[in-house]
């Protein structure tokens, strides 16, 4: 069974998750209304097709720009926050310890690129699962697929010297969490990505149309937010500290207001920043990279999920981050 038919099967009435409760497993990522199922089918099929074309196009197997990289990471942060998660000692928002296991696949081919980022996030008991007894579990899937105008059209596209490429990108974020609030995000993204011409590393600026659907478990309501604008700088740049080579990576997510939530509260502009410095363990021992990296950084989230932090406890977050990453076949770009 090919990928498209597999995903269509996941969206059918005979769901392979059987009668498992909604939001209580990774399968919750694929349980939603028909529109979001169709969205997932289209985006994953497009991503699969572009990757297939990259590997099967006649005479193109050896094209140097056709590359892929995979990595697996473990991240830990002690001071995450979630709106309305409180304790008696922290009425303004409780600190939540959270562990994340993340797999990232990224490939580039003749005409574009694809990204698949799957995270499993496990909260401490401060943010309990709806049944109690343990912390909430949150699978989160990010999909992006882009086509480069210069890659497709060549010299017919004249780019400024500051730019390496302009891509047209589409994608989706899919999420489910088995907490009492039972969020179930389905967000689509579409727009240009400016790839800047830096000497080494990567510096991109995404400007996306964004439309989000979600679920509010306390009131038991499905939510459909107004379309909004997403601005997303992303970077991965080399650094050097004495004789040690480092990497500095991160992103900024800015989402403009998206209307009102299920309680009728007006959403605000949302700002999420993550920045991290990493070092390959091999460069510390024998100056040869091994593909195993240690990292440390910060994550800051203002007006979390668009909720105004001035009046919403837990809607502003600042946590240190520690990470271990193993780069698999293909290394890193």
C-alpha cells in the first residue's frame, strides 16, 4: 500500500486505532474533521511525491543537491509553562519539567526541499494527564515542503545578491495532548521563504499565511480561528570559540492575532523564540566530528497560544534547555 492510500486509510471510519479515546495516543494526530484529514493527505502526499521524484528522476540520482539528513534528539527543560496550569505555590503559572524525544528528517532535491519533524513531549505531573497518575503526553508533528523558484526556473529568476533562493512553501502542524484541556491543533501554512546567501550555514525568513483549527476540552468545543500571518526567521550558523567549533541554531515564530478563543477572549500577537548553541563531542576530544552533539539554550514564549500573558496565568514562559542530538545517515546540512 503506497503512502497516499495509507494516510487515506488512517482517515477512514475503520481507523486502525480502534476505539481508543480521542487525544490519548499518537493516533489522535489523525482524528479530526474531514477538512483536516484531507489537508494531511494532500501535504504528506505532496511531500512523498517530491522526495520520490528526487530519487527516481532519470539521470538525476547523482545530482549533488539531492541530499538527506536525519537526526534524533533528547531535550529537557525545567521551566515550561502552559496557560491555566497552576499550583497553590505558583498561582501565576506553574513551572513544568518536560522531556522531548524528537526525530527530524530533512531532504533537498533538484527543485526543492522537505521537512518532517516529529516530537513526543512528556510533562511532569504538574501538568497531569486527564486520567491522572502521570504527566501529559503530547505528540507534535511538523511538515513542510517547498519548491525553489531559482531551482525550477534557473536564470529566468533574477535574485538579489543577498538571496540564495526564494521558495514557495506549504505545510502543516498537527498536535494532540491527553490533558484536561485536550488540545488538538491542526494548522496549515503557505507562503514564501527567503533563503539568504550566507557564507556558511543557513539563514531563512518564512512569511506564511496561517489557518488554525483546535479543540478546547473544558467546554468540549472545536475551534476555528481567523486566518493570520506567520513570520519565521530560522538560522543555523557556525561559531568558533578558541579552537572549538560550535553551532548556533534557532528560530523565531511570530503569529499575528487570530480572532477569539472558545471563551470569547481576544487573541494577541504570539512570540516564540528558541536559541541554542551546540558542540560536537568529537571536537572536544580529538577534533573530529562524531555526529553526537551536546546543546544548551533558552526558549521564550510570550502570549502562549495567542492568549494575553498580562491576564492569563501561565501564558509567558522562559526555560533553559539542554539537549543531546545524534545525527544519523547523511549527517547535517
